[in-house]
């Protein structure tokens, strides 16, 4: 049994290229290396809170509540010796100081799936998306226009100056360039690289040689997808780019990402192919017809097609609490991957193309010749209630535990699995540790301890204490601890169940405010296992698809045409493993 403990800024900015932003204190830096950019004002202790703009005040408050800035560090027992102490003395370590935090992380919210006017179905400028992401509190974003013949020929190069300009315009939001990969013989995926002089060249070559859109039909096979991942890994090992990552997008939407394909990507290049969207974008798509698109949440409203994996059940084509069936089913496909003892991470993104209730329309159709649409124009017909997307950061967030504010640290944090995701700003902050004796690991970690050791799960969570962007104050009602045995590599690579995974414990936190600490004993470490967390506002619950004995109160299946996303909020974490030595 566990137990709980309740409880315009106007400074000036001088750049090496003589650009000024009209702030009150000077910074010098070069844009040659994105990792040498100055700290965002919200993270810079030299900037008083009274001088911060509202969005930066909110971000600083968030970081403080997470114990990652100022006095909050002491609340969580994080000391200077862990490296976080350097956040005050030498902002966020890592940044030129050579110091790397060890005991704590800067949790940076982001979105790796965003479209612009350089997508065949996009609308907005790069700066439109980045400024909204920044305003809604995101620290990093990835521009992922669709791979296509036009994009490979024109767009992948033409979008880059806009991305570089956005990096200058919004220095406290990191802007990666990527693309949405048409995975040969499968669905879509995010591919992105660390900024640098070869970022466009590598992405262009990847798109030409391995994207399913420009390729001939004969090349659309599973092996081609593996070759694409090898190409990305080779580009990193040969130092053409500093880093590259791939995550599968909306994996269950069409049923064409088979279990063995996912295992194939993971095992072929585990440092490149790291995970999948646990929650797809398009979360407004389920709004009822009276004032919304009236479709399936996430546009998950289809049925099996010719390329679908025949073993998937019909319910896999729907979302549950806004999350993909692969992630939301306790004991399902995601757990079957984790039970092998191998990482496979989740994220939550906007997939923003055209925003619900926005008042702009796509510009002139110059996509085929110019590689992009014209500038968006004002929608005289009033707000567009037929679109199913939100702005980046407005509803979905992927929180990454980073060692500093840099492109490299975000990619390292994603690869390490230091990730939790939420919808509708359900949480202010979350920290989870798996402990045995004096050893502990964060999210994504593997704890190795002597057989027979007592293992403890320590959760520190702060529910939302401010309204979200719908003006509602979310209320966290419960936290589930999901536990599964590590059973090793599977014989059948198309298996998508984990029979020894179930909800191990539920904590009722309804009505609790402020910081909540939960210590939950997991018993003797006699066999390898993993744990992951899930939590909800408790508005829509139902027994899990594998039965109430496995998941007594999981997310209910979303109803096509009647799924208000603000009334059904969840958070999920990545797992941690405990391995007996």
C-alpha cells in the first residue's frame, strides 16, 4: 500500500549581426551554433519576473513549480551537487559551462508534428506556427511538412530560410526542421535532425531516396523503410548531421503499422527509431457537428483497408481518451513492446494543419510550382468550425527532461525516454523516480539492483492550478500505476498483447491541490519488471479492452462525432524498468 504527502520585458538583446530586440540588458551570441543561443528570458535568472511578458511568467512559474528554478529546487531536495543548483549560479549548466546536471532535468514542452504552407494540405507560415507554439508555452517544435515529390524537389529547401528566421524571431522556442515521412509500406512518421549546415541536404536526400511518395511503387516495401533508418544513422555516424530521430505518427489510424514493422524499426536502428505518437493530433476533430467537424477524435474514424494488418481489431481504429489504441490498451501493443525489455517511447502532438475556429484561410494555390501555398488570408465567413486541429501547445504537450536548453539536450532527452505527455494542461509538473536503496532512475531509466532489493516508486505531481486554454481549470482525479513483467524477446513478432501487464494500483487524488507526493512500495526485486503511469480527470472511464481485471477504469472509447476533448483529459508517462542484478 502506498502513502501520500499533501501538500515586454524591456531588456535589450545585442546579437553578433547587429540585430537588436529592444530589451534592457545585453547578450552577445552567434547564430552559427544554435546551441550557443542565449537563455530564454523565462529561464534567465538575470531577468526579473516583473520584466517578463505574460507567457514567460507562466513558463518560469511552471519551472519553479517543478523545482527546476530558484527556491523550487530546494522543495524537491535538489541541491547544487546535482547540477540543478547551477541553474541559478550558471543558468541551466550545460550551456557553455561544461556542467551537466545529474540529479534533475529541465522539463521542456514541445511538439514534433507540425505542418505549414509547405505541406500539400497545410496553410500557415512557419512563423505563424512557431509564434503560437511559443505563446502557448512550448520550448521546442519540429516543422514536419509532408514528404512528397514537390516537397522533395522544392519545399525541403525553400522552407529552411523560414525556419532559420523563426529561430531568430523566437529564441526561447527551439525550432527543428524535419518532415513527415511516408514510411514505405506503412503509415507516417516524424523524421528530424539537429540543426546544422547539412540539415537540408540530409533531409532532402532522405526524402528523395526513402519517402513513399516520390518512390516508385516497386520500392514501397518494408526493407526500404529499414534502409531509410540506416541512412539516417549513417548520416549521424559520418557527422553529416549531429543527430537524427524518427517517431511513428498516428500508428493505429489506418492499421497499416503492423507489430512486426514497429519491432523492425526499433531493432534496426534503436538510436534513431525511438517511438510513436501515444496520442495523435487533430484532437478537435471529434467536436459535434453543431459546432465542430463531427468526425473521429484524431480523425480516427476509418476502418480496415487493403494494407491493414489483419490481426488488428475494429476498435483499434478509434481513440480512447484521445490516445491511440496501441498506447491506451493496458496489456496491449505498447506493453508487448515494453515487456521485451526494450525502449519504445510515446509522445503527444498537434499535427496542426488548419486550426479549429481560426479566422484565416489558405492562400493562393501555388503549391505545385512554388512548393508552397500563398500567404494565408482573412476568413470573411467567420471562424472555421470544420477544422480538427489545435495550435501547437494549445492542447497536447510532450514534456522532455533535458539537461539544458538546447537542440542536443531535447534530442537526448527524447532518446532517453525522459518524457511525459498530457492533454489540456492537466498537470503543472511531474517527476517520477524508481528507487532501490540509494539508487534511482527517472522516466525512461533502467534500475539495476541486487536481487531481492526493495523497490519503491516515488511520484511528485502538481495538478493544474491555472486554467487551460479553454479557460477551464482541469482537475486531476486519479493516478494509475501500470506494471508489467519483462518476459524477453517475443517469438511471434506480430504479437500485440502482454498478458502479465495490468493496473497495479490507483491513487484517488480528487480534490487535491498543490504538490502531491506518493511513495508506493513495489516489493522485492525477484524478476525484471517495468512500471508506467497514467492519470485522468475522471470524466470518462470504462473497463479496459482486456477486461476489468487488467484495467478496471481506463479511458472510454471516443464517440465519433461527439468527443469534446476538453471534457476528457489524460496524462501518460514513459516506463521505467527494474532489473535484478
